[in-house]
C-alpha cells in the first residue's frame, strides 16, 4: 500500500489513467456478455437447444418440464 501512495504522490496523473483503464475493462466485459448472449440465441435458433446457464446438464425430472433436444 505504501508503494501505491508513493506512486500516486510522484505521479498523480496515473490515477486518471488507472480509472480510464478500469472503465474500459468494464465496457469490454459488457461487450463480451452481449456476444455470449447473441451466441446462445443463435445456437437456439439453429439447433433448437438452449445452452443458457448450462441447461443441458439440469435434471428436469423434478420440475415436470423437459429439455429441448
């Protein structure tokens, strides 16, 4: 922690750079989430099989519903 304080004292502009990088990382994560959702939707449209939340490994016998094959 003392190293971080020393860096911030020596170069205060680095905080803005770190903040920008963290914000960009959050945006990239959101883009990846959207890409995953699109991929899952395409697989459902093409194969008729839901892969959201690892649906293929669920036990549907307890719920009275069945998995789409």
